[in-house]
């Protein structure tokens, strides 16, 4: 075969230098045609679109052509020609074809279009080859870039917080344990406690549930930072919105109070959505046409809205009123209750028809580090609630007063000896500061219109599921 430098299909499709010789490599999506001519739809992942390879069957060995089936990988030299068919400008008239790898039609799982999402999860090693997952994972990439751009442009530093940690930031007891102890022969002390002093780190450790505490340390020196990394939660909730391993973005800013924190969250999400519309047009259009006819409209809609700012107490009043007017919720609603997804979605989708930033939650249902309000009952928390998703961001202004923070930690059973280093920021040069965490996969649910969080991360980890 003649050696020609490979062109990515995304670039081939933009090229109108008809008559040029090109090389493309990729995976066969479909092959159809007649005895004389074969049409191969070829995709190399660089775009949702396939390039059509036109094969004059009289010019090729029949045995070779038989190997070109759905899923096979081929290497093609050919002439760029103006396309006769609709929907594309160019196609390639094959001159030489090499089959890199065959895909036996009897066993290759991705034969037809329209496999269910459940089935595709069972073949997560191959699903990136479908249109849908190609689109989702390209969007996932572009959203990562958008996140770095947003913060970089605003002078934030990307700060790496540890993955193995000895402190449970959220205090919700959802840490996965990390140990090198022999689980078949655990040493215990007189009181029956495990001898963690013999473990790798000399104390009990786990995978981080949030980089916030370390992020705060950095903000109190660098001014404004963000983290963007994997987080782990052993919460046994099998829902379309929870993963045991997910990616979180956590900005933390010195001198920001809750108001600026809310504005940052709103600007951040809108920037990401705008970026997606600009850089992922074809993929979003595809998902809009094939999955979720309301997707584009919803993305545009959110960009135009000013997010509602609503105190929790007011939110509860609205929900209680809904109940009084006959609306049925599965879970009871009263002041002090943590909102279930159905409540969050009622506020966003039915009452306001707009994203809502709910603030000033009861202190009992929020973490120890949140700044306490004067009323003694609520804290300066903020959750950003989104249509179809519910909570997409959780954040707060932080308690900067040493005494208050210390008291609250004790009340909530967070041992100060474990977080002495965190407490030190309140002892030495403390200042108001705020931050939040955005669940990356929840953002992706919104931007792609996918309905299950397992379908926006390449290899989802959920209870009893860790294949691939
Ligand atoms: O509300 P959360 O628990 O807040 C924190 O972890 C804070 N430390 C953040 C901060 O202030 N720096 O989690 C933040 C976000 C949620 O709003 C949600 O989008 C996402 O992380 N999230 C999950 N996403 C997928 N699967 C899970 N199990 C998630 N738990 C939280
Ligand atoms: Mg939360």
C-alpha cells in the first residue's frame, strides 16, 4: 500500500480539494451496496459524522471485501471526490484497502442501531464506538477544557488535593477504606479496636469524598484555587444521579462571601454551557435529534435565565403550599427536612421554571464547616438546583471564626485532633472565604440530555458494579 499521511475524518469532511489522494483509517459503521459498488460508512472518532468510502467491487479481491463488516478496522487510500449523495460534501473513492482487524458478525455485539442503554452498559468496553457514546465522551472532553479555561481566565490556580486522606470532609461516613492490613488476620487492641498503627499510614485512611478542606488551605494562601479530580463515596444509593466514583470541581476563594459565591457558580455553569454550544455543536445536535428533542432549547433557556436565589425557609413554604393544594410527594416535607430530588425538581421545574439557588439551610442537615447565621438555626449553605437533575452544585461560605467552628465540629462529632491543620487556618490569619463543588457528571447529564449518570462516565462505578 502506498504510504500517505493519514487525515482525520473530521478534516476530510471539511476538505473540498477534489481529486486529492487521501488516507483515512477507522472503524466500519455499516457497509451496504450492490454487486458492483459498496458503500462503507467509516468513523474514526474525530467527529460524529462518518465518511463514505465508495468501493468499485470489480477492483478488489472478493475475499478482502468480505472481511469489511460492521466493527472491522480498515486503512484506506483513495481519491477525494464530490459526493453524489445527500448529507455530505465529499466521499472517498477507494483505491487501496487494508484490513487491520476483522469483527466477526456472529459475535461483534454492536450490530444494529438502537441498542438499549442498559445493554450498552454491559459492553462498556465497546460502547465508545457508538454514535451516542462518541458524542458524550467528546463532550466530556470539551467540558473539562471549558472548566480549566473558565478558572484560568479568572486567575484561579489549579490545585491538586490528595486522593488518599485521613479526614472525612463531609462527615457523612461514606469513605471507602484504604488499607494494606491483612484482612484475614486483623490485629486488635484490648478494647477490640483494629491496630491501625500497624497499617501503611499508621492510621485509618480512605479515599477522599471531597478536596475542600485542603482546597481551603490553598485559598488562604493563593487567593483563588480550584480542584478537579476524582472523588469517592460509598453511599449505597442506586439512583440515576449517584456514582461511587465521580469527578468534582471545587473552587475556593478567599474574601468571597455567599453572594459572590452564588454569582461565581452561576457564571461558571453558564460559561460551560456556552462552551458546549460553541465547541460541541454537531454532537449536541445529534443528541438533540436522537435522544432528547428538548435539549438545545433547555441549554439556551438556562443561559437566558437569572438563577433564582431562594432561602430554604421560603422553599419549604412553597413546598408545603403545594402539598396543601393537593400535590403529592413521596417524602414528607417540613422545616428541617433535607430536600429529596422530587422537592428540588418541583421548585425548579414546576414552581419557578428556572434554576434555583437554595440558601440558608438548617445547620443540622449540613456539614460542620459552614458559616453559621445570626439566627442560630441556619448556615450559609447554597445548593444550585437544576431542571431534570436536582442538585448540581453544593457549596457554602465557610465558618472563619475559630471558636464557632470548634464548637460546631465538637457538636457534630468531628474530632479536632484529626483536623488540627484545618483549624490552624482559623487561628492564623483567618478571613471570610467561600467555595462550592460541582459534580462533573451531573453537569454532563444536563449538557448531553442523558438521563442516567452511568452513561456520561466511561466506566461507571456503582454498588455491585465494577466491571471494566
Ligand atoms: O454537596 P456535596 O456533597 O458537597 C461537597 O462535597 C462540598 N465539599 C463541596 C464544596 O463546597 N467544595 O457534593 C458536591 C456536588 C453535588 O452537588 C453533586 O453535584 C456532586 O457533587 N455529587 C455527586 N455526583 C455523583 N455521584 C455522587 N454520589 C455525588 N455526590 C455528590
Ligand atoms: Mg450536597
